[in-house]
């Protein structure tokens, strides 16, 4: 081998050896460096409220560790690194976040971050709580994130109990709650104007009325009615009450409604007739009678009656017109009385014994006041209506047969 070739070989070997040495040094350095980097990483527990995250980091500042782990920290938050030791596995970084709360009343809702009690949060929101206002949480309860503290403002409600007004303040509740607050317990006779389960509202008026029903019985008069009927047996224009009217009686039951002791309504619920009324009947005469004008003195002196300008009775109930005869003598009458002037014979079916009469003939002759006391034999012929008694046969002859008006005075 030539000298030149030998030298070229030596240089190549030297270069190869140098390259190998560099590679070894590089590998060793890389190994040493890698070992040094792995030793710088450590485990940290990150506490964010109820969430715990474990980070593997080489960072040595708590805020940077949190940022690397993607945990945001606002200006309201605080970082507790009292248990954080850079490089030590198992150390702890705690993020304390203040609670976001809202305080709500009739003016709206105020949101803010706060740590403390409900009462302190309300004070922080500058909200005043009235004596009758209600809060949906206890005052000493600690606030929690997302809590909405609501203030229900009291409003006026009026309970009108048996006519007496009782004002109460209500923030929430039902009609039943309002009654309880007013100290009112409805009795069995009470009626509440609004359902007890209905929610109260501002200005509501609740009526509690005592309603009592009482029944009473009252006897009332039924006035009798009056009717008129024609009577052909009575002289035209004459009137007589042939049936006397009588009032009836009815028993009426009423139900009275008392509201708070005051009578408000009365209803008739039953009626019972205990005595029927009797209709009064007035008979109106339609029979035409003889026109007479009395002259001379009455033959009978048994009695007197008031007379009108024609010499006939002013008052009578009935009049019979027809033929009148005369008789005398005898020892007795059908009625048992002794015959005498002023006692006359009649048909007792038409004119009962004892009826008081006044007789005037159409020629003006006046027999006068008399009493029906005997039965005339004429009752079978139907032509004569009366037989007047006279003192003598001569008087009977003078009387003869006359057309007469027999006025019934009873």
C-alpha cells in the first residue's frame, strides 16, 4: 500500500471515531437533560368549589398552574396557595369564588357577589324589610351561589266579620290564612264570601256573615167577598143581606233570613186555611109593586114603624103583592096566640109565623103594623096572600078584597 493511500485511510478512521464520540456525547447529554426535565414535573390538586382537578405541571406559580389547567380566575376570586409547594406532589391550590346572589323585591332584582348570611345580603342590597314582609330564606342562613333572595311585600286585606272590619297585612297566603291572622274562625252559620283556598291579593275584602233562618207562623184574616143577586120576590129597589159575610182565617208560615242579626229577607213557605170565608150575598129586589099613597090612620094599633112620604115603611127586606081579605072571630090561631087586631093569617111557607109586617092597600087604606100568626084558608087557591084580622064583621065587609102590598120588616 502506498504512503498516500495509507494516510487517506487514517484520516477516515479518525473522522469516524470523532463522529462516534459526538454521537455518544449527544446521546448522553440528551439522556441527562431528559432525566433533569422529568424531575421538574409534579402533581398538584386544584380545588375549584366542589370540583377537584389533578394537574401534572412544572410550573412553580399557583396562578400559572391554574391557567395551564384552564381554570379561569376573575378579579372577584381569591387563590389560596397556603398548601401549595412547587415541585411537591400532592400539594393543593384552592380557588375561592364568591357567591353570585340576587335580592328581589317589587323594584326588581339586584345581582352581586357576596359571602355572608341572607340578612347581610339584604342589607348589602340596601333593601328594607317591613314588619309584615316575608323573606323566602331564614335571615341567618348562609348565602349560596345562584341564590335568589325574594322579599314579599305585605299588602292590606280587610276581613269583615259579622259587620265589623278587621284590617290585616298579608304578604302571601290564602283567604283561610287571612282569616286565621285576623283571629276569625267561621262558625257553622257563617258564610265566607271567597273560597278559603283562594290566594289573597292587595285590597281584597273578605266577608264573613252569620246567616240564620227562623220560621214563624202568623194568622191572617181573609176578608169576605160580597156579591149581589136579583130577587124577584122582593120589591124593586129593595135590598137585603140574605147571607151575612164572615171573614176567614189563614195560617201562614214565613222563613226569615237574618244576616249578622239583621232581618234581610222574608219568604212565604207555607199557608193553611183554618177557616173559610163566607161570601156576603145582598139580594136586590126586582119585583114591581103597587104604587100606593097611604091615607088615613092605620087600622092596627099594635105598633108603629118609620114611614116615608107615601106612608109606606122606609125600611123593609121584602114585599109581597096580591089580594088581601079580612076575617074576624075565632078563639085561637095556628101559632097558638089569641086572635086580635094586628095578627094576620099567611102562608107560613112564604112568611113564617112571627114575621113582622106592614100592610097598605093600593087604594090607600092602611092596615098598618102586624104580625104573621095564623094560617089562612086561602093557601089552597093561590090568589090571596094575606087575611087581616078585624074587630067586627062590618069592618070585614067594608074591607072586602083589596090589592095590597105586604112589606116584610124583618
